[in-house]
């Protein structure tokens, strides 16, 4: 039975309050980043802080509109919104001009919009719609493939637009899938792939021993990690002591004998081949064991080992041939493979100087030297956090991070109290996307992650970013306000 409720009484004003506080703090940061001594008025629309006021006003209008709509609209028309988003990405790819190396902006007179920012909310709705359907089972292969297609389609279109950062956001749906029953093993393997890629790239050009300079230390390390993970999986998931013990003893004997021959008999050993022998023997042993005991788990572990080994070799090829030169340089600088403080590493280097110069309490509002003298490029967009660090120091930076933490925890709390599966899944999508943007953006500014060009939610200058996050958040706020009204989406 449907129950009509007073929406204004059920709106989560705490979340809205945090949203408004972050937007206001973001606007002051933009004002401090692009402050013009000759034209210092708040309402100067020739400056970006004046334009941001327009985007903020439009965001409030968008938020009001979203709250005024019937919450059932988001569920009923989820696929329609998703289809419009996909169509907009295709149109953008076809007609958008090239701006800073990407074709992701639609220029509509004086306004430029980035459809990729709005596609996130549409994809969240589609994912929630599919996963909340009565027929959906995550363990069903066809269902999983359909869900993967919904996530990968916008991801691929955004990649084609040369917007790698915006595309990588879609990896956060793994967190949502994990919450909804995906085995933790899948998430663990996803983390392994990231680690394997970093190791293969970071140590890929280093030889293991001088006698064989063509051997890759990075690939060898990935193969060793694969063997270790294999043993861990056998112990943790199958609890077969005999199989794991035999593989462990075999590897100790193989690698121990090889190392002794190399060390004490001064005989050059190609350790990559030794690791290859170990993996080949393990795969054969696991497949035979799987056939004898009729347990597919052993076969899946064997497939993981083969795929990991192939992935290690593919990672180097992908890095050299599929990434753009500026993306390669950024990754190399982040991993410490190159030191380029005047070119590729300039942004991060200046950002760290700005944040470090702020000290504990900061230099004060509008008193930052690095930002006022424009030493930090993109300081009002991707590197807006360095303005916070310089002007307000450690205290101000910590306060902003705590505000984001409260927002994320609040969204998760709201998601868990939903009566509708559709609303709960969508809520986790919102939390995951905001978390990814926050973690990667702060990581970029501090030099902990490669510079991939994604904004800090509610802080970075730009209408598309602000509107996109506003739509993402307020759709969920509207769902939460009606959680007592409709027991089913």
C-alpha cells in the first residue's frame, strides 16, 4: 500500500547542509585561486569565481527540480536516461572539437558541457535498475554479462574521447557489486591486477642479472607474486593441505636449487624461465587435480595463473603502445621512473610546494604566494586542493577531508536504511563515485597517483562537474525522502 508523505519533512537536511558547505568552501577556494587584484569584486563574471556563482545558482535550481519530481521517475525511466547518456557520448565523440587533447566537450555557444559527467548518474540508475530486478542474480553468467555491458559501454566511449580519468571512475562499480554479493575474491583479483600492472611497469626495464639484460625484473616479480597468490588461494578457499603443501615444497626446491646454482657455482640462471617452469608445472598439477577431484576451483586458479602471466607481458605492451605519451610520462613520474620537475612533473611539484608552504595553520585567505603568482597550473580545477593547503594549512585541509568523510558515511548510512533495493544500490553507486574522485584527486595533488585529470567534487571549477555531482547526489536524496512512501521501487 502506497503512503504519501511530506517530502520536506523527510528530506535529509544533514546531507544537504554538507553539500552546501562544500560548495561554499569550494567557491572561496576558487576565488582564492584566481583572485585578481585589479578586479576583486565577488560578482565579476569575467573571472571564474563569478562564473562559478552562476553554476552554483543553476545547481540549486537543478537540486530543487530533482527533489520536486516523483521518485518513481528515476526507476521507471532509468533505461531511458541511460540511453540518452550513451547517445550524448556518441554524439560528443563525433562532433566535439579537440580541447587539450580530448574530444569530450560539447560547445553550445558560450557554454561548454561535458556529457561524461552526466553519464555517471545515468549509469548508476541503469545499474541499480538491473540489479534490483526480480530476475537478476549476480552469480548468473548472463546477468553478469549484461551488467558488465552496461558499465563497460560508457567506459569505452569515454576512453575513445581520450578522457582516461573519467573512464576509470567506472571501476568503482566493483565496490557496489561487492556490497551486493559479489565474492570478495573478485575484488581481490582486481586489486592484484592493479598491483601487477604497477610492478610490471615500474621494474619492467630492469634486468634480473647482468648476464641476461633482456630479462625483465618486473615480469619476474609478477610471476612470483602469482605463485604466492596461488598458494594463498588454495589455503584460504579450498583448504586442501596436500595440494598447497606439494606446490609450496616444489617451488621451494625449484627456486632454492636455482639460486644455489647461480650463487655458489657462478652459473648464470634465467630466473624468468624458472618462474615459467614453476607456473607451467602448477597449472598442469591443478588441472589434473581438478579432474580427479571434480572441483572446478582448481581449474579457475590455474586459469588465474595463466592470465596473470600473460597480463604481465601485455602490461608493458599496453603501456608503450596504448597510452598517450603524456600519460606515460605522468605514470613514470609518479612511480619514480623519471624526474621531470620542469615538464610532466611540474604541476605536481608546484602543488606539493604550495601545500607544504601552508604549514600547520596556512598563510591565510588570499595570502598564498604559489597560487597568487600562478605557479600551479589548473589550480582552480584539478589542483584546487593545493589552494586549500596553502591558504588554510593542515588544519583547513583536514577539515575539508573530514567534511567529505562525513558526507560519504552519511550516504552509506542512508543507503543502508532504504526499503527499496533500487535505492540502496544507487546510494552505494553515489558513495563509490564520490570516494573515487576524492581519493584520486587528493592523490594527484600530493603526487601519490598519476595526474589523470578528474575534479574534486563540489570544489573544482566547472559547471559540468558541479551539475553532474549535484544530479548524482540529489536523485538519491529524493529517493531517501520517499523511502517510507513506496515499499518497492
